[in-house]
């Protein structure tokens, strides 16, 4: 059996030894249709990957289990199904033109996750290929943070959440509050190189998870996306959607600093969050303001983080229809820590660090339940 690895300079033949595919990180294409193969190789080039090609079902079995993704041509799908390969994730059946009903039944027999018709589904195929190696083991927890009233400390909590979560895996904090102080400034990363919303709102096209993760300003596993100082502008819907998609595919935790004002675009951002934290002072006035914010959020999605002394949880529940997931006292030396470029969390025992761990545990539960 022989597999073929197509590259720009021609064909490189790879032999299969003891059932193991030599190009372990390459997607596998199984087809003998030259036109379909040329189209899939073109899409692979657009995604920046070089597939391994098998001309028939028997050859495809060699790399079936090892390849991160398998594209099966409709021309060989039936013969491959008759060989009864082991069930696995990441199998797609691809055809040129409309998909016949018989081929659909064969795709189901193969255990394919989806089918694609070219050229209509070309962008979708590129999307699958682009993210090879970028996907995290699980979907990122997405936590939105907003203030129940002005000065409640939502941006500071968002920054603290990012710092604490980054200790356990890749994390990014997204600043979508045009009136905020700038998350890069709060985290001490304003001088770090990397893209900002300014560039992303000027470009179109799909954003890969890995390329986004590596392009934003980063430190110690934490990335941040905001605007350049003094140049905040309006967000473009296409840019926000691409960033959210790439952020969730390429990180373990996504934290979003939300403004208190609501508009259609921000409603869409909120809808993608597993939980939305409303930071409030536990006073009558603070909770009254927080209650108005909570009523504008999707039902069952809001949770409260209370800052400073005040009303007990039972009294809070009578004012705001959302659970209290964390309480935190005012943190000594907070302004100094931020001014030194260290971010709001300096020690694991600080009030912000403890509250952040409680929030992350709640978000994990919410994401699992979803």
C-alpha cells in the first residue's frame, strides 16, 4: 500500500509501515477523483496544511486512525464503508456538486460527522483544516463581566479572572467596553506588541484559533485584546464574531469585559457567554442598579459578585434575581499593583484571587451543564 503526500514541488510518496502513517499531523484525503482531489488540495493550501492522499479505501485504512481529520470522497465512500473502519471523530464525506441520497446513507454508515458539497462548502472545509492542531481538548469557558453600577470594579475583576485562569491553561481577556480604562493597561501589557481591535476591525476573512492566540499581546499564558490608547472606535460585527470564535477554539478560558449599555451586537456577545457576572456593591442602591442590569440579561445566565460589606445573601435574593457566586473585600494595595504593571492579582490569597477561583468553578459548572 502506498500513500501520496502532495506538495507544491510535486508528489512525495509515503509508505505505510506496520499500519502507521508517517505524516502523523497531516489530514487524510481518500479519493481517486482527480478533480475532487485537486479542489481539496487547493483548499488545503489555503488553510496552510499539506494533506496525505490515499487513492482507495484500502489505502485509506492505513492512516485512518492516526490522521487528525479525514476527508472521504463520495466516489470511494461506499468501498471504504464495506471495509468497516473503526468509528472515529473528524470524518467528513465530500462530493463535487450535489450529494446523492445513496451517498448520504453511506456517510452515515461510515460514522461521518458531516457532508460537504464543493464548491459551495469550500469555506467550511477550509475552516476545518485551518484549526487542525489549534483546538483545545474542550470548549473554552466564556465568562462575561459587567458592572451593576458605575465604579463597581468589573474591569478589575475581568483582569483578575484572566490572571487566575491563565495559571491553568491558555486564557484571553477581550475588552469590548469602549468607555473602560483599557484592559492592557490594567494588566500592565500596554507596551506589549500584538494586534488590537483597530487592526481586526479593518480586515476580513476567517481568523484561525492559533494565529489569534499568538498575535495578541501575551504574558504568562494570558492574552488581551483591546484598543490602542486614545484610539477607541466602534466594533465591527464581523470582527467580533471571528474573534469570539477563534478565542473559544484556541483557549481554555475566555473572559469578556462588557459595557453596561446594551445594543444588538453586545446582546449577541452575551448570548455566547456561559455566565455573565454582574459586579455590585451589596447596598440597597447598588443592588437596585444591579437588578436592572440582570433583568436585561438572558434568563438563568447572570450571577452576582458582591464587593465590600453590606446585605446578606438572603436579602440580596429579594432584590436581584440572580445567585451570589462570590463575595470579596476591598483589596489593599490594588492601585499600586496595577501602577507597577503587575495586574490586580499579586498573591493567591488576595480577595480578587479567591473570588476569581470561585467564579471559575461556577463557570465550569455552567459550561458543563450547557
